[in-house]
């Protein structure tokens, strides 16, 4: 009987250093779910097509079902669990862009990365961006609306941070 080789995999997940042993052929999606207990990353097709397993690896979106856990050793990962208070996740809830919820985590992760690159997207650009993730329930209308609202909210927040606060200024009176 041949035992499968294992390695210690150390990653920073949602800002926290985590380490666990993983067989060298274990998918990153399985490592997150079964070794680290982060079950928000869903596994749909296991071929990288559906997008349910999308995570951020060093800030970029990746399909975790296409990566081995050992490939992520030493890297920084953000999962849906780290996005609870993010404007995109909150907008999905407000806009009812969730039906069964299976695709939601991947859509939030993909939309967040999209908005980082395209902070003021057109509706057509949003439709193109969310089409990389499969959703069988919602028809995408509320998903598109949620991404648009998140973009507007994030843009307003950026504008507030960029504007100097002049309310405390005291001039000659």
C-alpha cells in the first residue's frame, strides 16, 4: 500500500496565519473547506467553469478548484468569510442577489476583483463580468443591480476619503 505524500501548507487566510497538512494532490478548495473549516468557498463543477470556488490569491481572483493546496503555501488568500462587511457582499444581501446561495460566494469574490479594476463600470461591463460565474436561480438581474450599487457605494466612499474635511477649518472671523 502506497501512502500519499503530505506537506504542511501555511497560508494567510483572511488576515490570519493558518497551517495544516495536506496531501500533495489536494485541491485548494478542499483544503480550505476540509482542513481549515472555511466552507463558504463552494465546489460546483471542479473544472473551473462555474466560478463557485472563486477566492482571491494575493489579491487576484482564482478558481480554487484548479489549484493545489501546496501551490498556495506562503501566499495570502481571501475567502468569502473575509468579506462579510465588504460593500459588495452587503449589496448582494440588500438587492436580493441571492436565491439558493450556492454561487453567491464566487460571485461576490469575482465582483469585488472586477470593481477593483473597473470602479465605475457600465451595465454592459457588469453583465460581462458576472457572466464568468454560473447562477441557475436568479436570472442575474439582481446580481447586476447589486454590483452596480456596490460600485456606486464604493465610489462614494472613495470620494469621501479623497475630500479634505474643511468643516473643522477656522478662518478669520
